[in-house]
C-alpha cells in the first residue's frame, strides 16, 4: 500500500500567528507531499514497499532513507501542535518532573532546546527523546535523521529547515523556535513518553 500524506489534526489557520496558513500549505501540502511521492516512487517494486516507515528509516540508504526520514520526522512534528495558548503552556506533571530533574528547570530545558536548534548548522531537527531507561536527552539531527537511528524514542521536535519558518520569520530562526512553545500540545508529547 502506498504511503499517504498524514492529515493535519487541526484547521490550516489554527496555529496562527506562530505558524501561518501559508507556511502550513507549503510545508505540509507541498514539502511533505513531495517526500511522500518520492518515497512511493523509491519503494515501488522493492521489498521496502511492505515495511512500516520506522523500519525503512532503520534499514534503507540514500534517497529512500532521506524521504522516509523526512516523512517520519514531519508526521511527529505536525501532530504535536495545537492553537496558541495564552500564559504558561506546560507539560503534564509526570513529564514536567522528568524535565526538571534532567535539565534543572523547565526554563533551562527550553533554553537548551532552542540553543541547540539555533546552532544546528544548515538543515535538520532538534529533538527531545527518551533513552531505553526513560532518561531524557536533547539531540541535534542533521537533514532527515531521526533519533530512532540512535535507539532513542522521539518525543518532541523543532524543524529547523528554512522551509519551516522563512515565510513567517524570514532569517530569524531563534524567534521562530521561541514562538513554537505556545503551540506545543504537551498531551501529545506526554503520550509519547508515558506509553
Ligand atoms: Mn520541514
């Protein structure tokens, strides 16, 4: 069965002004759709056709790996947002406690996460993941890489490819990353952590 574009779980204008409807139309409707189309072309007639996305990311190489990685990354990315929240937007107590224990405070975690996203050279992703013992870790992943390639369980990600922010924030990557905290759906992140 061919891979398909995972629909957005919110209206196209729901994330404004943090992420505009125009950016979503391009980022989800054009960039992600292109990765889906490319992967379907790459796997056609191969044994990869029947594999789940995660297995392709763990086993494929070259263009097939890049397109599968970008689909997995974007599926996790687009599913983790809700409309901007006024005031403090905090994780559930369980996850908040783990973040505070690991990074000292929620604010220190946010600072390190944005700093790692800002200093990632070129295109890629910054991730919060859990290791096999459930310990939290922040990693920078270049291009289409995903933490599952390091044996980690991905929880939260910021896309630092320019296509994620250039329409709304031009070259101001750090401002875009700082604004993303308002739209993180921490219930989704917690469900990835707790299961
Ligand atoms: Mn992207």
